[in-house]
C-alpha cells in the first residue's frame, strides 16, 4: 500500500503551539527511585514486556533514555518456578507457564509479577526461594525520585511539552522552511531556546521496508519512477521506497 501526503494542504505558518510544559527529571545514575503505580517492566525502551512491578517498590536507576529509565530491581522468587540457565550473564529463567510472583522477602508481600522466559541473576538462596535481580526499562513518569526540588538538590531537567489542539509546524530554523507538521497532542522534547523559538526533537516511527532483490543497496530508494507508473500497476512497487521531489508554494 502506498500512502501519499498532500503537503500543500498541511502547510502551516507560524510557531508551534504548545500545551503547558511537563518537566521530567533526568535522574542521577545510582540513585534510588520509587514506583508510583503498577507499571510494565520492559527489555528496552518501549520494548518487550518482561513483567510488572507494583506501587511503592524501591529500585536503582542505572540508565536514562529521555522518557524511559533503566532500573535494577531485586526480589525473591519461588525456586520451583525457576530453572538454571547460562545465557547472557544470567543463571536463572522463569519457567512457570503462567509466570511467577516477585516478593519482597521469602513468602513475603508480592511486589511484582515476572513473565515466563524472563532471565534473572541470582544473588543468594534460601530454603525454597531464590533472591534475584535484573536490569529492565520502565516509563519514567511511573517513578518518583526522592529529593526532587529540594534546595541544593536540583538536577538537570529535560523539558518535554505537548502540542496544543491545533498542532503546529516544525521549521528548519526560526522563520525557516517547514519540515513537518506536528499533530495535536504530539510530544516533543525541547533541546534549546532562542527567544520565543525552541529547537525540538520529535520521536516516532516511519516505514522503511527491506531492500527488494536487485534493488540498489547504496540508497535503497527508487528515484526514477513516475507517479503514473506507481499507480498502474501498483503491485510491482509494493514494499519499495520511492522518492519524488515535490515543490509547493
């Protein structure tokens, strides 16, 4: 399927309209944080879900990727729900078909849930239980960082904002050409300011298919194909990347 964009109808003049700013702390590595609700534990930023953690669990911050934070958690797991393994530096894997609870102590309160196949590192063992740890990723807004806002404890902060109900244009520079149009409610990160202008970063995904057999690997883009050729028959170009130069006034 080939999607087209009518640039002329989406050209917007003026500044990007932003909703009130949302400030998200850039946590210091090694500091502790506390979960402020139930949240997924992921293999990477917005990656595969490995389990869940409950509210009020203390974790250690080991990395930061904008809106995602890498954390190290610890807990206890029932031994019969684990199997020994030697893979990527881990020595245990959750083997129970439906996953297993993560507890704060042997037979203690449940602080999370681990999915089947999650790899873990053992710290110690007790009768019927294994003390384990793992580094995972979690949505930053799901963590509270003790000390935020205290005198002398301010850390560098990354400013994220959300576009207003009208969206807005993203320009190549102050009063420059329009590069893209942000839809209403899009999240952007402010990297710098120049008066009333802000340099922003937008994160998202675009479709870039694998190169078809015989396609030029240097660029992977067809540049000498007319719109008429793609329209009839379109099946020939399915999965290909096509480039056209478009001029609008």
